[in-house]
């Protein structure tokens, strides 16, 4: 009888340990899975990432314009300046546009950072499509180095069919640069 009780406790302990490991694994996977979900659905103002081929098939609606405002931020202590070359653009719905952002490392050490982004109002997120963006990769700047980083984008004409988004006349694209945790990336 004692043998059966001990065996049951061991099985329960093993299942509890397995459950704890699964929960830790889900904790680590939550951020990338959430980011992927947001990129695919445009949830929470996340923009859509599209290929050059997809973008070339998008019609331009010349009589419908929208204003895009650009916001740039850095995490406290990053030691970079970061700004768009122009604070806003006005373009036709479906028209491709290019915005250049400029970052400069003001410190005496090399810094690697990554940008997070969002779109407001959030209902415009699914229709703000980026073809090329510095936010898709980490950026490394040497001391005093300055770089120009392009964003190629358009606003999908499907925004005009969405009752929650069709009246949007201005979209804000906001970026924030954060330092990359060197220990976590193996750097």
C-alpha cells in the first residue's frame, strides 16, 4: 500500500514539475507570440508588414488623402538622439511614401538598440502597411555615429471600407528605441 502511495506522489510531483516547466516556457514565448499576433492582425495599433510584391498591387486613391504624423522616442539612458526628418506627411490612400529617421549615438561606447512601434488611432493599425523599416532589425551605432534609416509605407485603401476607421484623417506612427540586453542576445 505504501508503495502505491509513494508512486502516486512521485507521479503528482513529476506532473507538477512538468506543468511548472510548461508555464515558464509559455512565459518566455508570450512576448514573441503576442508580437506575431499583433503584426498579423494589426491588434493594438501594430502595423502590418507587407512584401514589395503585395505593395505593388495596391491601388492609389488620388482623391482621398491622409496625414501621417511621426513620433520618435528613446528609452531613458539610451544615449541616442532619434528624430524623423519631417514631422508629418500627407499622401493619397494607397500611395507609397518614404520617411527617413535619423539616429545618433551621443555616447563613447557602441550601443545596440531595437525599435518598437505602434499606430494611433489603433483602428488604423491594420491598414498602415510597412514595406521596409529599420524596426525589423537591431541597430548598432558606434560612438558618435549617425545613421539615416528609411521607412517605406502606405495606408491600405481597405481603411475606407472599415466603418470604425474610414473617418480617420490623421495617423500617428510612433517609434521608441530601447537598448538591447546584451546578455540575453549573447552579445
